[in-house]
């Protein structure tokens, strides 16, 4: 797209279906590398990726040539397929339906990167549900608790 200039930074957050703890510590780096490849192949810029056994945070610099929903769909479907092909777990791995997307300015990136990198520290005192609800409130997003999560 000639003469199109943008600076769009989005933190994407989504959970394992049922918020189950299925992303093992010894496999998460392989999963993150695979997701990095998906983002790179879509010609988007991965800035940070990390998570916990039940959810993931991805900070991307996104270009206006792809919709956010399409990018997240591709990340979730391709990574689910990859995880299932590896047969790392009994049963079928799936990501939960939906995702959170939160936008940031360039001056906020260092804080967001540190937040994503320090997921284990944050979750010593806060559950994923508490963290996600706090994001929704911070960004003034209307939500209904009964639609936030699919429980096991």
C-alpha cells in the first residue's frame, strides 16, 4: 500500500479452552517460536510473547493490510494444529473462542513488554481471570462476566 503509514501496537490475549493448564513449561518455547513464524509469515512484527500454562500474551506491531481478527484466527488455528500434530498431550488441544485486544502508543511499549515478560511474577498474586477482567476495566470495555470464559 503506497503512501500508507501506520504505527499500530496491539496486545493480544487469549486462553486455552476451559482455561486448562495445557501449555507446559518445556513446550512453551516451541509453541512461541511457531506462533512467531505465523506472525512473521503474515508480514507482521512480533514484539513480545509470553504466557502461562492457561493463556498467552502477544504484542504485535500490526500493519493495516490484515485484519486483527484474521491474524488471531490464523495464530490460533495454526498453532492448535501444530500442537495436536506434536501429540504433546492426550486429547485435543484447543484455544478458547474469542480474544482480547488492547492498543498502545509507542511510548508505552517498554512497560507492556516488561509486563508480558514478567507473567510468572504477576500470576503469583493474580489469576488469569482477575488479570483479564482488570484489562477490560482499564480499557473501559463493556463486558458480561458470563461470556468471558468457557469453563471446563
